[in-house]
C-alpha cells in the first residue's frame, strides 16, 4: 500500500491517554507541528464535540495507568466508543514512555484487548521509543536516559524502583505478554535500516501476529515507523504506544511533504507569580523542587498521612492553601508538595498510615490528588493567578478533575512532554494557563521557567 498524496480532511489521530501528563505530550507533538489538537479530560458528549470546531487531533485524558483491570473493563469501552465515533484513521491508546504497567495496575495488555473490538485494524503497532524524550527501543528492549545517561529500563534508577509498577523486564514484548494473550512480534531497527520492514510486516501479518512492536532509536527509525503505521493503516488502525506514535507520524508526514517541515514560533512568556502543586515522588521532580526553593518559591510540605481520613485531609488542604496565599502576598511563589524524591521518609510514613487505617492505597492516592487540585483551585481563585503547574501523572488527573477543567489546548513549549496549556472550564478557570508535568519530565529549572518564560 502506498501513502496518499495529501492528508485526508478532518481528524487524523484520536487518542486516549492513560494518564494526564502523557496525554498532554501527545497533544504537544501534533499541535507544535501545526496540527491543532484538543485534549478532553473526560469523554466528551456529542454536543461538546460538535461545538469545538475543526481539530486534526482529538484526545481524551484518563487515569487508566493507576487503575486495575476491573476499572478498565467498566470505563475504557465508553471512551473507546467516543474515539471510534470521531472517525480518525489512527486511533491511539497512549501509554507512558517508560511503559508503566503490570497485570494488576495499568495493564496495557488489558486495554489493548478492550480496544481492538471497537477500534479494529488488520494489525496493531506498538511504538514506545521517543528519542526527543530520551527513550530508545533496540531489538525490543527499552532504554531511558537520565541526565544524559542511558539505562535499560529494568535497571533504570526510578522505574526499577517504581512504588506501584516497578519494571523488572526491559523487553517490552515479554513484559506485555504478561498482560495479554495476543501474539506479539517485532520489527527491529536493523530490518528498518536495511529496507526490509515491508516484507517483515507482511510475514508477521501472514503468520497471524496481532501486536507488532516497532524499534525506534533515531530519526531515521522514527520516520520509518511512522511510514509503516500510516501507509499500512487500511481503513483504520488501532495503535498502542507513547507520544512517539504522534512524533513518528509527524516525522513521516514531514519527510513525505504532507505537512510543512517547519515549527510554529511559539514563545513562553513570563508571569509575575505562579502557584504549583506536586504529588510526584520522582528524583527529577525532587531536584526541580530544590531548585525552586532556591529561586523564589515558598515550598510548603503537606502531611500526606492525614489523607487516610477525609475530614483531616480537608483540614490539611485548607491549612496548606492559607500558607500558600500568605507566601504569595509576601512576594514569593507557592509550591505545595507531598514528598521530595523516592527516599523521602514521607513515603514510608504514608504507606504505614494507609496500612494502619485499612484504607486502600488507590483511594488515598486519589484523595491526595483531588486535595491538591482543591488547594490549587482555591489559591488561583483567591490570588487571581493566571498560571499553574501540576507535577505527577496520577496527581494531574485527580487535580484537574477537582478543578472542573474539561479540556486543554497546548499554547507554548515548556519542557518536552509538558507543554503549557490553556484550560477550558465552565467554572472560574476558563483560559487559565496550566502545565502538567510527569515525574521524569523537564529540566531542573522547570518550575522557575514556567514562571519566568524564555
């Protein structure tokens, strides 16, 4: 099959992201290539879809990464039905570029099993590598860079110790095989470089292979992966993977002359004051918190152990919001945190409090994220601030739901995978600017850059 001479009209990609920060990264890849994209924070109604105008990408941000298969079985099919109704040639289940998942939590395999009957396709590409994010797949194994140093994923300093979904296998096919019974194959980067990808794909499809992983190591393999997805999409194609899916499609469309090979001139302006919240335990976020504390931010630590009791957590959130408002009135920026890095004693204290209370970790984590959202909601409304940052993939989902924001559109680059967005809301936060930052995302100065701009 050969590619068309022009891109079809209407939406090109419809995607569901299994966490909020990753969803904004997929939106970023399309928007900043000149393909306007909107990200809904819950499945939109037909009326909402009809009211938004023309977009080339339409996404739904979710929280499936933190959920069990039973939750997925109840909540993903309605979202996939919305994607199917959009009618885009590519439907994408967007996962974290570090493949956060297990059979019990965030199962990518279960999501694929639920998506295929509704979103279809003759084969199902799996594309996780994203060189722009420091994610590289070679012979099916995923590597991730930290401060310029590459780590095999099962030896990654964060992912190998992830508190919920620790990675003990870097071969993504083997990891995924624990989550689905579907057959899994691979087209490696050597085959791509040697011009054998078309034949390898034909052989895999003839053998009945359903999920075919695509190595992405560099720009050439990124373009080739995008070509395979686009040229062999058929009437429609369901794809699983990171924001590398959108990046690969954009790279191929540019190389084929289907979209201009230029970037939008989008500049990040500064603001006088900013408020931020963090539920991230990543060492990357810990370094960003420390840098912010040295550069004009008042870092307020919340006692997350209080979240095992709803009333006590509400009081803690109220106290934290008041402290943040006091800091803002004295000329400092506000940053509320629950922990600073994976070795913070606060993490062990929270786990012990959860065990002693008899509550579930998922319920308490959801309460923490929502509480941070309520705190940020109060701070922004009282101080009339135009901009905010939420750090933590799961935190972002719960926080934005609590804030009543229903959609985002990317407006300027902040960090790769974490654009600055404009919020849409039926409440007070319409047009507020907000960035969602995953734990592994951004330079040390991210919070300061969000405030100061370029």
